[in-house]
C-alpha cells in the first residue's frame, strides 16, 4: 500500500462522515510540495557546505571528495514523519486496511473473466472472519465493517454474510451474497485447517455445491 493510500484510509477513519475528499487531496498536495521544498533546501545547504570545504581543505591539506559529501545528504524529517504515521500498527488501522484489501480483491474478481477468480475473494473473506471468530472478536469485526461500508450495524448478523455485503459494494446481488455465505459456512464446518479453500471447494463441486451441501448439513443437524 502506498503512503498516500494509507493516509487516505487513516483520514477517512479519523474524520468519518465529515471527511471531504477535495480538502484532503489539497492538503496532501500542499504537504508534498512543502516536503519537496524542504528537501531541495537541505540539499542546497549540504552542497554549499561541501563547496566551502573543498576550497579551504582540512588541516592536512587534503580536500574532501565532493561525491562523498553529496551522498551524505540526509532525508529531512518532514519526509520521514508521514511514512512512520502511515505504517501505524494500531488494531483499528490494521482492520481497516484488511477490509480495504478485501474490497480491492472483490473489484479484481468482478473485473476478471477467469472462472476461478471468485476463490481469491472468498478466501480473503474466509480468512478474516475465521481470524476474528477464533479470537472471539466477531462483534468488533462487524462494527468496523459497518463503519467501513457505511451500512447499518447488525449485531446478530452472520459474519460471512455481513463482511461480503460490506466489501462487495453494489456489484453483487443479495441472492449471490447469501449463496457465497452459505458456501463459506460449509467450508468452516468441514474443511481441514491445512487444506486450501480453493482446493476444498473445487473438490466438493464448486461454490454452488458447497452452498447446497450446507443447506443439507443444516437440515440434518436440526433433525
């Protein structure tokens, strides 16, 4: 993820409904221009100092090598600080970046015509839901997903269904979302931990077959 993308996600999470993309973009451009000017000023200062040292020499009469001086030009702190902020490791920032990557995976799947492209997106959703489910933090995941997408929070919603709805945008209808969620619930009940999701689902007959098997599995468990 580029520093600008990380900055955008952090600003979106920080400002919420008050986020203004135009103002944010103008602010980012101004900060970049200021950082560039600071870098140029620092470089000119170092080169000027190197020129003075080259003319005067040192106490032993040896003149410094200009190429070595220019390589020692430090990067101003104004450029390093935004990078440190963009790489923040807070749980909220990590979760929002994770949701952003899953949403991008859905965009890639919809833009691709490959038959197996859907498994990459479903695998990302499955990994996230199981990660928070095993740690008993499903409600936290639902809250962040709701804030990420702007959809109303559903505390008792199935996590697979809700995460798919929050990361798929308007490009997937409710019937498909329900089918994908049933298929992932079947995978969660039947797949071995070391088996890859794509391999397991294709061996079971594909997404549709997994969804149908979950419906049959649910009926048997109720009986």
